[in-house]
């Protein structure tokens, strides 16, 4: 069986008066991500991990942030299109592991819903999706509440 791994990472600054989308879920918070798209860091990191595993470049290559086509696009749409790209190359997802780094808001209550959304978009069993959250113990830009960072890894296998 041919297998491949990929690592994705995404960062966004917070801005006031914006919505905070993570894993396709709107999180109640006073700030959101400054971005050309909806700023869904989790979806973006997963897309990058998928593209990397399939050796297809990165999210910026496929969905450039200076293209009007992707202005305010939902992360779930980018994830679906990325899934189409890896399937066209002959791969499917085995599992996803991700870590969201931010001080606030607390997102643990939203993780089951995030997993459900991602599972639905990818047509992947929710048990194959791991989403964890951590703080940076008040260190760095995430610790100061200036933004968010997400890391994701993906295991792909060749479609039989």
C-alpha cells in the first residue's frame, strides 16, 4: 500500500468585529481572523497537509489570496476542493491529526461539531479526525491573544 504524510500549518492575526471560524464552526468571540477568505485556520492547515502529502504544492498555489474568486470563501469549500485534488491524484485520507494554538476562546466544547463538519465535507469517519487545543502559556503572539496558529498532519493512502 502506498502511503504519504503531509504537514500543514496556518497562522492568522485577530481583528475586532470579525467572525471566528474554526473547522467550519462559527465560534462566539469578540475577534476573528483577518484574512482574504473566511480565515478558518483549521481548514487551511488541513488543506495544506493534504496538498503536501500528495506533493501538490500549497493552499496559496491552488487558492491564491489575491484572487477575487476566493474572497470570503468558506474553509469548507476549500477543503472539499482540496479533497477533489488529492482524489484526482489517486489518494484518499486515512486520518487527520491537528492542534489549535490560542489562549482564548476555549474551544473544547466546539470540537465535536468541528469533527462532524470536517467528516461530512471529506466523507471520512469522524473517528479518523483528531482535533486538539492548547495554549502557549501566555507566550508569543498567540499567548498575547494577537492571533491563532494551527498545525495539522494527514496520512494519505493510494486509492485501490
